[in-house]
């Protein structure tokens, strides 16, 4: 059973974050109780990396990316059928209800998954050219993004990571709608969120600076977090 920590559900009092680094520093304060567990921190690129960098620094934890790509529905690419999650054995995690509703066949899913896997391979070569992925088995794993809207992609990530048998799986985000977090809670051992404003708008609405994170910034932050890598 997971626990959920919400530090600021009242949208009337929540003024948002300066930028992702600010959000990461605030999020780290809510995760300090995990420092003695020597966790690893996994970020969803690209926007999750600046947030996770601050978390990893505060917890003296190693930082890595968890590479995931959404599989879009036919003619409705924004509607996710599931996702491809990278790893030693890449996972395809599907939302069977959506697959049935849109009538997506096995061949369509196979082709789309292969196409998204090409992008994962590109990012892997760019972000982690000379380092193996961090081992999740037996570790406390903190999964970080810059925010969650519907949570479909994060659910796929959590499901895939659970199959790697971590000691504990923690979802940590600066901002997300309460209903999405409630849906994700069964897939994590702990959920930490700084704010769950209601009504919820786009994630970027809660940042003063939500400039798109570049590949170059991701590479730089990962190198700074892993100087021996």
C-alpha cells in the first residue's frame, strides 16, 4: 500500500515555481527522509532532469534517466495507447481499454513501438553514451518528473520499474492533479507531491519559467551528477 504526501493542495495558496530547479529544490525537502536509504533517482527527460538533478544533489544520490515514449492512437497521436519503456529488456505497457476503444491492431502497435524505440535509442546514445543504466533491483528508486497531467506515461514507467524488483518505488513530482495521483498511487510505495491545485491546468501553468529543456542541458546535468561516469 502506498502513502501519499501532499504539501500544498490549496490552489489559492499555491503560487507556483520559479523554474524547474526551484521546483527540484523544494521537492528535495520532501524527500530528505529517504536519504539514509541511499536511493537512486530516475528522471523522465527532458523536463524531469533539472528537477531530479536538485533532488539527487540534496540526497547525495546517483542520477539517471528513465527513457520512455508514448504510443499514440491511430489518427489521435495525443491519445496514449501505452508506452515503450527502455531497459535491458524494453517494456511495452498498454492501456488495454484504450486499445480496444480505438481498435488498434497488433501490427499498428508493433510498428509504432518500433518507431518510438528508435527515438529511445537516439536519446540513450546521447544521454548515456559510456555508462550502463543504474541498477534498480533491491534499491529505493525515486522517479521524478516536472509534473503530471493525466499520468498515462508515468503509469507505464512505474509498471516497468516494478518488474525490476526495487526495494521501494517512490513517485515524486512538484505538481499534479489529485485524481491522477490517486490513480498512480497503487503503482508506487510512496507518492510525494508539492501541490495538487484544483482546478488543474497544464503543468507549465505552475512555472514562471517553463522553457523547454534541451538535450544539451540534459547531457550537462547528467555529467555533473555523475562526474566519474
